[in-house]
């Protein structure tokens, strides 16, 4: 779930977590990722503090999916134009 530190992104992540899914939560705001992670067991969430527009974002995400073992659903938010 990219954008997991936004209001909508967190809501989607929380809904997925409530179904028992393991969520890879991605967002730029470390404190909000930490708050989200603190609300669920460690084995249900992987957090990645990352700006998805960064040059290495695709590689970081691919490496994380490999570490987790699988990816069933990808849900991304399009960043707003500045």
C-alpha cells in the first residue's frame, strides 16, 4: 500500500489488516508509519519509509516483496501535483 501515511491510504491499510492480510505499508512520514505499525502485530505489517518517486523506489519495493515472500494485491495512491 503506497501512500499509507495519508488518511485514505491508512484507512485502506487498516481495512486490509483487519481481514488478516499482511500489509507492506509505504509512505514518506516515518512517524505515521510507526503509528500504524504499533497498532498491529509485527508479523502482519512491513513498513517502508520511502518516497515512491525516488530513483531506487522500484528496487526497494521489489526487494521487500521478495523478503515477505509474495504479493497478492497492490494498492497505490497517485501523489498530488505540487
